[in-house]
């Protein structure tokens, strides 16, 4: 699976952005998809994930209620709708894919994901 993320940009605090991640490969619909982010000087952190059936999602506490992850298996694309953005959301956002089964104890760990996109920069100004 090859991933390409896009949709980042500069937005004012309180604004919205939608990120997209286009995937190649016929097995996309069977992969769990996720978004991570990495702020300057910080480690890459989990943001959200969605299982292949689209029935289960899971969010980091820091984005819960503001961000929504979704996917369109027919278009091989996963989305991250980001609302009420804050300056602390500024980061490079990466999409990732995992062929592993859902395990709530592990889904937020980077090591669960075998495939990564190149990242797209989101900057939120105050």
C-alpha cells in the first residue's frame, strides 16, 4: 500500500481543514487506517484511526469532538476533518495503514502501522 497525504495549509485558530490520504493497492479496504502528527521538536503522536469496515473509530483525547476520521473504500481514500483548530494542532500530519486486526491496546502505537504517507503540514495561527 502506498499513501499520499494532502490538504494541509495555514488556517486561523477556530477554523477548519480537511486532510485526504489517497492509497494505492487493491488491499486498501482491508487495512486499518490512521492519522498521526508530529509537531516541531516532538515525537510523532496518534490522532485517530478507523477500521476497514468503517464501523469503528478511535481518537486521541486531544482531538476528540473536534476531528472526524472517515474513509471511502471505493475511492481508496481516508479523510481527517479538523474543526475548531487550535495553535497546538500545528504539526505535520501523516496517514498510515495497518493490516492488523483491531486491538484497542495497540491501535495508537506507531509500530502497528506498516505503511506511511509523506506527511502534510498544518499550521494554525493564533
